């Protein structure tokens, strides 16, 4: 028996490859399916099943394409109603895989079709659970994503999740390994651990949601408290996962059109395309196409695209580091953004050499920012998350989280120069690019973010541990 977690850091997502006696099951595959097929060929094995823990909201799964390429059936738990052929497992239904067995445990609450898959080893002993978004390390799945689809409140879904955990998960042995669908960085929970594999015994000891003495009412309150609104692309990804989507090869072919600066400019105007610059923030600061939006590949790229662009049908034109065009198209498609229509051949340097107008972003080091603060009070906007801000921040800084920047546009000064910072310098450049694309140019980025701000000795509020603050 082999179990391999295939973890994608950008999405904080874990897919799973399970092999026994020449038969393979894939759980929650990513959209680019070639690695799974090649891995099975290495083992001289056949992909027999494709298990989906639920209809994912934060990424587009590879289940449809993988099934078409291999002939393996897609398996969902009870209550699932996909538009394509699939096996809808009954609660407790078993699936033989070589010398092992995988049992579907219906665990609704995150969504109503959410299902945990229990793996029994060759001796018939409970070995591991693939818990999807039902149970994470340190947390459980948020219960607000399926409200409209299930016609329930988040409190009702949280109550159902409580029952699922108590009746299906917690009775299992402490030695059972927990393989969740996500780790820290995912928007599918509030307090996910950086670890991506653990044991159920450890979770019973450390996960607040699995406290033995916890009442149903306490669970509902704690699980629903502090939930930020989900990214706007989530329901669009659910729709694609339920109804199907274009093969990724088609998406790559459509997007891999190299354009000269002139053709790029014409396409941007005629197609109403968003120009997305995915180079490093340092390069964007030095020069970029006017009104382009920066979201760098070397940060939390795909989730930020989903959170800030929102509409998966938006036509997109790319400015990438040379040689990373295909990678960018694939990573966009992971979150359902399939409408890339081309990229700037030769990257930004080609635009600059063509003599076309370009823009820059004002950015200063933290030491210079300190000098400006010492001259008198200046407007400062902190685009980190509320939890980061509440832990420590510059006195009188305005909290304007990047996730919800569009809701704060009216708060930015129309003429007075203001400063923008994040934790390390990535998110603030994203924010600045969005503001500039909206015609707000009277801003200065603080390079290096809050880390550099503290190192420069700029006064900040006393640090408060998120777990102890009231």
C-alpha cells in the first residue's frame, strides 16, 4: 500500500494518490491530471477510482478530465447531484482497492454532500481518513459556504457538522492518520495548521472543535465566530465542479498566444481585457503597463486572483516573466480563470522598448517612511488581514484588508499623499496596482511591509497573541 500526499502550496491544497496491488485511487485531484497518470504508469498500476470529498469552492478539481482520460468513475458521497456521470455512494459503502478498502463516511456540515473516506489496511484495520474540508488540522471546515445551495443558515450547517464529527470521526481510534484537503493559507477554515498530516489522537487533544466536553451550542458559536465573507469566486468554482469545464489543454492553447506590444494594446482595448502582471513586485514597481494589475506568481497567486478579480469569465492578458507563460495559464485555471486570451511576447521589456507609455509605482524603504512619520501625522493604510492588524499595527493606521479593498475605495484621500503597507511587501503592491488602475495615484508603497517597519524602529502597538486578546 502506498499513500502519497501531493501538496500544492499556492492553494494550500492536498490531493492524494493511493495504490494497492496495482490499483490506484485519486482523491481530490488538481486540474492538471498528467502527474497522476504518470505516477500510476511508474507503478505499472491502473487508476480505478476518483474520489471527491465534496464540491470544492476554492479550486477546480481535475475529476472530470481524469475520468475521461482513464475511464475511472468519479465517486461522491450522499446528496451530491453533479451534471455528469458519477457514483453517488451510500453512507458506509465500501470500495475495494487492491488489498485495501475505502469506506465512504457521510460527514455533512461544511457542505451537505461532504464525505470523509476511511481507509482500512490489508488487515482490515482503520488506518487513515481523507477528511476533505470536514476536519483540518487545528480547525474544521467553515459552515457558511453551502447556505444558499442547502437553503440553511450557517448555524444549522454548523450543528450538522458537530453531529458528523461526533458520530463519524471522533469514535475512530487515536492512531488513525488524518489527511485533510487543506492546510494553513486556505480560506476554507479560520485556524488551519501549517502541518498537513497528523493523527486523530492529536486532533482530539489540540483542535478546539473536537473538545470532548464541548456542547453543540458552544461548537456552533465558536465555529461561526469571526468568519470573513468567502471570496466571490467560490460559488463559480462550485458551479464548474458540479457541471464540468473545458479540458486544461484547450485552456492552455487559447491562452498561449504571443502578442507584440501593438497587438497586445489592441486586444486589451477591444476585448475589455484585464492586463495582469505576474512578475516580481520589485519589477512592477520599476515599470509596468498603465492600469495593469499586479498579482505576482511568487506569492499566494491563485487565491488572490480569485479573491480580487472574482469573475472567472473575465478576459485576461498576461505579462509574465519570460518562460513562465504556460505556468501562469495553468495556475489561473486551477481557480477557474479559463479566459486568458494571450500574453505580451518579450514581457514588459518589449513594451518599454516599443516606446509606449509606461507607469511606475512610488515606493520607499521603511527608514524613509519613518522620517515622513516624524514630520507629522500622515495617512497610513494597512492592507493586512484583521487578525494581523489586531496583533500589532502602526498607531492610527487605517485597516483596509486587501481581500475587501474594493469596499474601502471611498476611504482613500483623493489628493493628499498616503502610504500603503502589508506584512512583507507583496500585498501592498497588489493594493497599489488596483488603486492606480482606478485612477488613484497619490500613494506611496512602503517596501518590505510591517516587518521592515518594525526593524526600522517605527512605533507600533504592543503585540497581542490572537488566542488571548479579547
